[in-house]
């Protein structure tokens, strides 16, 4: 088996550690990197130059020259085959969308050309990494176009501390890493009963909820920027931009302390309410999975338009977003009719159990609500959509009656049926996942423990083996995960 990894800032060290285990097992590993910094780091770690593609060596895109008609036709052909447009790739990428349009398009055209040549030369069986940056999205589209399995590591959220492989930039489909076991159903029942008795947030989410503090790897990032090691990588923010964003975060935190925008949960008896959970932003769940709904204020406003007059909207800030948003953002939210801005530290599970509807773009809270048998809806289709009031709900296209009817239909289903759906989904998730941590060594050193790396290597081998021909080809696995 030959695996291609996408280098991604500090996670590159994590992927490199997995690659070492795979090489020990006789597999080959090749790399795509966005900058000389990570290319050189991989070479020093034993990587072979012919196995690495450093995109930063191609600098012609920086002049922003208009693409030729032939180049545009070539990209349009890829779009038609891969269901992802160049414009969407630019919009999803927090760096490219700030660039002049011509330069962003030229960069993605370069990535398309270089990644296609690299894949055709190295012929990997599986491509692994994230699908957040524009170059990852484009290279992933090229891989799928060539029939190469392209997957992202995905936390399954529940059960906690398990990882699966999802289909590219979406978290809509998970892929099996082993056959079904007779024990899957009984284990799913046990997990569901334990969760309903005492709901617990996923470990990664609990650890992310701490207030921002100084991190030592910031010094390494600053050194790399000043030395020019990230030259040619449009995703590498300038030192000035990073300092400015930290300053803005500090200012927002002080402002929130002096003029709190949040209120406590209203005292009982309460009006029926829809609970909306905000996402940290920028972040892949909102900018990639839910890219069509990345304007979270607009999402709340659209929900308010179709909410019954007897109901309110409780908007709850993400605990990890402390300082990310300024006072004007919250004032705009509170100006929407029927909106209450709830304390980030309010107990989410208590609110979920009482909510008329739980809604987010692609958040874990909707999955948790579905497991608890509470009506929930995501704006993006996800692997747990079977537990929602509909596979995908878009407030812009709903009416008051339409949304209320969906909630009523969900509530009319018996508790036994809701339980059976949850058990079936958890059993499938178990088949598609394995115990592991996906992180970077600076944030969570346990991610490079030998046992964790071995579990991840086992998972990659299982993914490859479970494809019908044992080659991980997307075309053969497109039927999905169940």
C-alpha cells in the first residue's frame, strides 16, 4: 500500500509519526507540502526527495495573471466531475478568500496541475489529511478524479476518542475499517444507555473549552515566518496578522468582562425555544462541511423568520470561542426578533433536553440531541443525519408550518423507534471507527504515543483492506458506509 499525506502545519509531525509506523510495516509514504518549512522537516526525518511535492517551489501564481481559456476549461471539467467548484474552494479557505480573485485562482490552477502530475507519477492508493485549506481541497478533488481514495481523519464525536475516515471535505459518509461483528449491536446499546443516563461531552470538546493561553509553539511559528521558511504558502498568516488577532481577542475578552453580552437561562416557566449552538469560526465544520451556511448570524435570522410566534431562540456561544467575536457581532444577534444570547457556560445538555428544536450548521450538539431523542437539525448533511428531523434543514426554504410539521412528525415517532435508529447508527459508527487521538504534538503529546500511532496505522490498513478490491478506490466504495 502507498499512502500520500497532506502536510498541515503542526499536524505534519503527527502524520510523519504515523508514516514511520506504516513504513516499518512495509508500506510506502509520499507527501504533498505547502511550504519549504515542512518539506525540509520531512527530508531531515528520512523522507526521500522524489516522494515529496513542495508546492511553494511554484511561484508563478503570485503575479495573479489571468488564466487562459484552456486552463479555465480544464478546471471547469474537474468541477463537473468532482462536485466542488473553484469558487467554493476559495470561499472555504480563510486565506484565499482574502486574496485578489486572480491570484487565488492562479494558485489553485497551479495546485491542480502539480498534484495531478505528482499523483500520476507516484500512484498512491490512499490520500489522507485534512480538507480545510484550498490546496487540500483542490488536491483532494484531483485524487478523486483519478480514482484514488481520498479521506480525512474524522472524530466520530460519539463514542468519544474514536476516529473514522470521512469522504473528503464533507463529514457526510464514514467508511468501514472492519467487517460487522455480532457484538456491535450489544455494545451500541450499552453505549447509548450510558450516554442517556449521564451525557458527557466528547473529550476533544471538553479539552478545547479552556480559555486561550500562551503556547510555546507560537515561538517556532514566529521564527519560521521571520526566516522565510513559509514563503510561497498563502495559508501562513503574517506575524503582524497573528499579533493583531491576539490583540483583538484580548480586547474582546476585556469588553465582554466589562459589558457582558450574555444572559443566564430564563427562569421557569419558559417559552418553547429553539436552541442554536454557534461554531468556532474559522473552523472546518463551518467553513468546509457547512460552507454554504458559514454566515451564522444569517442562519439565526432565517430561523427567526420561520419560528412560531410562541417560541424563542436561545443562541449559545461556543465555550472555545471566548474572545473570538466582538461586541458588534453579539449586538447583531440580539437585534434578531425572539433571540436570547445565553451564557457559554450554561449546561448544554439541560438545554438540549428541554429544547423544542436543537439546530446548528454541523455541530456535535445535534448528534447528542438525536441520541437523546430530542428533535434536532443540521444545515449540512452529516453521517448522523438519520437521527435528525430531516437529512438537511435549510431555514431559508422552510415555512413556519413546514418546520413545525417536521418537529411534530419527529415527536410522533415512538421512543422505541428513536432508540432503534440510534442503536443502528452507533453500531455502524463502531464498524467504521477505532480508538485513537488525532491532534498535533504541541496541543496533545499523547497523539504520538506508540499505541495511538499503531491504532491509526491499523485503521489505515483496515480502510484499504475493506475496499472491494483491496485498493482503497473511491469508485468501489462510493456506495457508502452501511
